């Protein structure tokens, strides 16, 4: 059966509770696995992290020395307003910072201007040059996310001048008039505010505001796929990148395309992050200590402490749903101590200028995920699903086998089959004997050589009797059923080669459901033809080995007996050509005649005596079998007659009961009629 398909055999156990447990475990496992594969997308999606390049800078409003009305960034009016609030003490603070661990003082600040031809000397009015408006700080890594070199934009700073070798009382100290009371060194300290950073211009025009600008590009290498390589499918992302600036609630503020310069005003960044530079911060905590200044309106604001702003750039291209390519720019921020300290020698005398800036640190975080369909992963996921969905069946199986006490023993006897070749062979052989005996009641033909067979007519008669109660089958369908069975089982018999079912055909058909088939039994018995190979000998069952060896020894012994009988001029012991009915002399006479033969060996005589006794026993058994067949048929006839008589007896009893009912009704009607007549007469 080289082209056969084999399926695993299952056993159905009628147990509603086990069924409920298995259904619950199976459904739960299926839901978990499907959810994991479908919603996490790891089963069919390959995620690739794109590479990106970013170049950022900060631009300030245009100020030239010819523009005398715009000395301050953000306009003179804004600078004047900022100076008035500073004079009211709203930006004054003094306290020990948590980060530096030292006293930080920012008091009585003034508004700084941009360094141009209108600005005074370095010791007079502090100004900010183009190199001071923003600074690059070193990159950091937070939770395995790479941060670009951050930008620092100052919002306020403390400036200190120090001239070494000179005292405060010296005539040549250039800081005269700027020294604090009680100062002995030529050293001054002043606080400054940077105007215009958070000012939204009345006319929205590039160049009128502080702005963060950056160029960026991305590149992604699609993952290799044998399926796409085979079909020559280009997996390159098509379309231009859509850049969207979002707040923490995913509301859209700005939108750009891939090739555009992204320009985000500083005031817009602060608005998206929800930060107001002039809002007082709560003090009294470790982060922001209590203000030690008792000045009226003194407060600590983000303009003085600084602000941390994170610009998260998320490059996306997704499947299910299909999105991208796009870059979501999300801006978040919080007030924090952010500062940079710089020292500079400003003249030949070694005068030092030290500035401690507070401001806005803008960090860029790059991340992203480009999703590609992965057919290999999909196949792997389906395989994983098939494996996982079988686990509940295994759990319920072993639960039923080991955890249910006596029920487990009963289930185990059906679920596990112990193979013992001796028991299987004996059982199959015994069933073959019983079925061979059944064939004696079925055959209706006997060939000249004594072969018994069942004709088509007999098979049709028997099948008609069996299918008598099947009303849904008509005569044509019954005939087709019998013809199919007979043609697939029968063989040619006799000289005329008539189709009939002989005993061998019958045994092959009725033993089809046996695990040990009829031909396999004959193959084991036929020791001459069954030659065991090397591996078969190596792994053969112990009982099978002993059976094959015993069969071969018996065959060799019979061959020896045949040779001895032929040497004495007698027929062979295994000769089957001799008919069953014979007029041969009794076995005892043959044995005595054999003893009188001169030159016969004692071993051959003993073998012939044994064969004669066996032949007599076979003859007697055959006669008894024939008589038993006749008695069996007579017994079946008696049983059928008894059943017929019983049916007739039951019908007779029903008829008597019916007559009694009729007589009772007649008597009742007669009595009623007599009463009516007597009433009418009266």
C-alpha cells in the first residue's frame, strides 16, 4: 500500500466535564495565541529601525546697526516690559541649588542686547554675540535611546568680571561703580535677562523670531526575503516623507514635507510643551529650594532655572493599518535646573569674564519603525499556532489518564494498546477457525477436488434476507451492492473458472478488520518463504523469533519423515493429493505390514506409525465435522420451526382475545336491549 494515506486513530470518550475542560483550554489557548500573533504583529511583520541624519541650529531675529529701533530681540517694547517686571523683583531668587550644591543668586537683572555697533564696551553693557545665542552640548543616552547633540538657548545668565592684581580701591580698576558694597577685589556681579525668546511676533514672518531649524534625512534598508527576491518585488518605500509636529495629545501644529526646512519658533515649542517662562514655580522642595530673598514679588521662574525640551522624531511606515512614510515630531518639556558656565579672558591684563547661563536645552531623540511583510515569519507563526493548539488536548489526555482514579484505569485500557505477538497470533488464528466453521453453513458448491465455494445466487439470497428490513433500498440497489461485494471477493473456481467465494476469499474478507492480517499470518507460518533480513533479525520480537525457529524445525522434521517414507516405497507424509474418502486398510494393518519390511529403519517405522495415527484422526475429525454440520443445519431448522410456531401461537392468542372482546360487547349490547324493552313495556 505504497500510496496509502495514514491518519491517527482517536478514541471518543463520552464525558461532558472532560469535554468542557478541553473546550475551555483549547479556546483560551487559541485566543491567546491569535491575539499574540495578530496584535503584536511579530508573526508576519518585520520591523526595521531607519537611519537618519539631523542638522539643527537656532536663528534669532534680524538686528543690524542700521535698525536702531530694534536693538533688543523681540522689539524694544517687549524688552521694556521685561525690564519693568525685573525691576518689580519678579525674577529675583536666591537659594541652594540641588544640582550644584551651592548658593545660586539671581537678583535685580537687566535686559541684555545683541552685540552690534550700538552696543557699548564689554565692561559697560552686557551683550550676546551670534556665538552666544545657542550652544551645542554633548550627546547622552537615556534608556537605550540615542540623543543627538543637544542645543542650548540661554534665557538668563549671571555675569562676573574679575581683574586680577587690582583691588576695589585702585584707581585703575575698570569696574568702579559696579562693585558690590564691602567688596575688596576688583570683581563685579550682574544678572541679565535675554529678551524676545518667548515672544510671538505680530506678523508671522521668518526672521522676526527665535526659531529652531533643522534639516533631516532618513534611509532604511528593506529586510531580505526569499519570496520577494524570487518574484523580483521592489520593497523600497515609495512617496515623500510627511513631517507632522504634534503636542502631547497628538494635536497637529505644523506640517512639512521631506525636502522642506523644518522651522519651529521657540515660543511655539514652549507652547506645545505647556511651559510659560514667567510662571512662578513652587518652591520649598529639594529640586527648587525656598527663596531666601524677602524682596516683594520675588519668585523663581523657568526663565531663571531653565527648561528641558525633548523633540522626539518618530519615523513610521506601518502595515495593518497602512501608514507612512511619515515622521511624527512630538515636543515635551519640563522646568529644571539647566545651566552652562563659560569663562573668557577679555584683555591683555588677564581680566576674566565668567558667565553662568540658564536656558532651554533642546534634545533630539531619533527612533522609528518601518514595517515589512515577512512571509517566512508567517509560516513560522502558523506552525507555532498548530503546535500550541494541540497542547490543551495533551493536557486533558494526561489528566484523564493519571488523575481520575478508577476512570483513569478504564480510559488507559482503551487509549493504550499492549502488543504481544503470541496473544495476537493465537487470537487471530482462533477467530479464523471460528469463521472457517461459519463458512460451512454458507457454501452451496463443491468442486471435484473437494473445494467448497459460495455462488452468487447464495450470496444474493443471504443478502436479501439481511437487507430485508432496509426499506430505503430498492431491488436494483440491493443487486448492485451484492454484485460489488461478490466481484471484489470472489475468485475463479474449477475447470470452467466460475466465479465463486472460496474459503480463502471468505477468510481474507472477514479478517480485514484484524490488526494482524490473514496474509501476514500465512507469511509468518511459511518459514520457507519468510526470510528475515539483518535488521529484522536484530529487532525481531522474542516470541516471533521462537515461532519462526519452531516452524522451521517442524518443516525440517516433516521433510525427514517424507524422505524416510519414500525410501520405503510409501506415499509421503505431507502428500495432499489423496482424497478424503478412501478404502485403504486400517492404520494398524499398515503399521504391521511396515514392520515386516526387511531393511526398514526403526526411525522410519515410528514416523509412519505416527503418520498413520494422525491420518486416522483426521479422517475421524472430518466425519464428525460433516455430522456436526448436518446436526447444526437440523438445529437451525428446528429453531426456525419453533419461532414459526411461537408466532402462530401468539397470533392465535391474539385472535382468542379478540373473540372474547367481541363476545363481551355482544353480551353488553344484549343486556342493554332487554332493559330498554322492559322499560318501554312498563
